[in-house]
């Protein structure tokens, strides 16, 4: 979510890039994040230009004028994180890139990558996310039913039933709690989604011996009936 805030994507391609960045190792942190923020010696680099997926490297190098086989070999070398392990081979690749006027920041970025995600995999994740987003916009009760039934790792039933103010109070309590645990963080995430849901006019209904499901937040008249497992 922080990556979305920092990059403010506007296109499907940029969402794919974020998916690749978030699943790579040393692709965003200490790398693209600094380039986009302009905190390196290279100045501010546009988000659309940074490396997001392994395929970007080969396509970019082809665009810079490198031979197809060389572009592929450099992509494979970089995406497996071999730059730090085989400096001699990297020096040869680097000299070819410099010869073709590949920007210094691009080479610098390649040198920091430890692992890169394939674009097809990143695209599949974004397509799935867009389908889920469709439900969030058009069938919100179904979306929240699915989220709380399958994704929520912590439940705060009393806060849910107390509405917006009770949820906010519980969130504040967790935020100010000394020595927060992973369980607290899971509850906080669930409370964030619960707050969003009630702000959209969907309520939580109390556990009912005759109506509640064992594990699923069932949709009932556009609201969610809390299951027994949440208690």
C-alpha cells in the first residue's frame, strides 16, 4: 500500500510494474524507491522508466540497441542476482551497456537486484486484483463477506458491532499499545477494513444461533452476519 502511495499509478502497466517490484528482492527498497524519490546522485527518475519485472531489462536493452542474445543473457544474469557473485562477467556486460549509452542509473539499478519477478506472473496478479476490485466497487457486501471470511486473521466482534466510533477507538488502542504483536497488527488490518465497510453503509449483524454460519460472514439484507468462529 505504501508503494501505491509513493508511486500513484495511473495505468495497467504501472500496476503490473508495482506487482513486479513488490515481489522482487532489492528491486524497490534501496533501488527503484530511491530513484523515484530522487535521493540518488542520478536525480529523479520517472516511475514509468524504472525496472519493474525481469522482462523489462531485455526489452529496454533491445531498445538501447544491444543484440537480442546479449540482452537476454544480461536479463538472466541480473534477475538471478549474479552481479555480486561474478564481477568479472558483469564487467563485460557493463562495458557493452556503456558502449550502447545505457544510462548510468539503469546500470546502477541492475547492480542492486537480487531477484526479479516475471512480467506474466505479475500481470496475472494484477488481473486477479482487478476482478476483486470490481466486486469491491459493484458488490461491496460480497467483497467484504469474502474478505472477512477468508482473509481476516483477527476479529474484534464488540468493536464491529459498536460501529464507526468503537472501531476507531479499538484501532487507536492498538496503535498506542506498547510492544505490539503480530496478532495486534492482524487485528488492526481487519479493523481498517471494517471501518471502510461501515463507512460505506454496510453493518455487522450480531451472532445469532439460528442465522449465523460456522465460519462465513453471510450477506443478510445487504449487511454481514458475524459467524461463530469470530467469537
